C-alpha cells in the first residue's frame, strides 16, 4: 500500500473514534461566545470613539456648498454696488439650482422652489451691512444638520469654517440680540470663538 493511501486510511480510522477531550466540547463553545462578546464590546468602544471623526469627514460637502453660496454673494455684491444680500432669495439668480440651498449632510431635505427658498433651505442668511468686516458671519448651516455637534459658517470674505455647538449657540444669541447684549448670560465682551478653518 502506498504511503499516502496509508496516511489517508489512518485519518479516516481516527476520525471515527471518540475524542480524548469529549468533555471539553461545551466548554469550547462557552469560550467562543465569551470571545465574540468581548470582541463586540471592543468594536463598540472603537466606533464610539471614532464617530466624531466620521462626522468631520462629512463636513466638506457642506463647506463646498457654502463656498458656492459665497461666490453667489460676491456676484450679488458686484451687481448691487457692494450691498450684501438680505435673504437667500436674492442669490437664486446666481446659483446652479435648488440643490445649492440644501446641506448635503442632512438626509431627507427635498429642494423646493427657488421662489420661496428662505422657507425650506437648510441654510440661514444673516443680513449684514455692506461695511461689515470680512470675518462677519453671513450664511449659517444650522447644527441640526450636523447631528447637533456644531455648524459650518460662511464668512463675508468667502471663507468657510466650523463652529462647535457651544460657540455656535453664543454667536446665535449675539446675532438674535444685537442691540441688547445683556439678554444673554455671556459678558458683553466675549472672547472670540475658536473657529476651525
């Protein structure tokens, strides 16, 4: 009998005999289940820690859309002797279409008609005077579009930055109460927010 045939016969013979470790079969299953459970816990911890990184990766499409709206604002200023737009409706003739007014990070927003863009857009335009400094916020993407972590901001100079939720809230209070800073709980001379550009 050739050697490989003999080895095959030995393997087949040994497979039919009971194992020396028959009592350990259930224990092996328990150890396997524990290992799978621990692996699942480690995976959950890893995903929780890296979810903010995933949110950061989703910001650039929104920033790009705000950059397009910034170019629309610049074209509006060129056509209107340096005046800034008062509402998003003023920018519709310079944009590519309704999708320019939808935050790409927010699911479920269906673009409406450009005639009433201020009612359905994910962005909010702040009316600023024509002599406003370049670092003045002009168009905001609200935090609810970014899972409440903060929002993208288009500044008057065309740059786009990210504000964390706490800083965004402070700026919104200041915008909503420009003539009465005492209505906010913040001091009237607040430090500048940390903006990531």
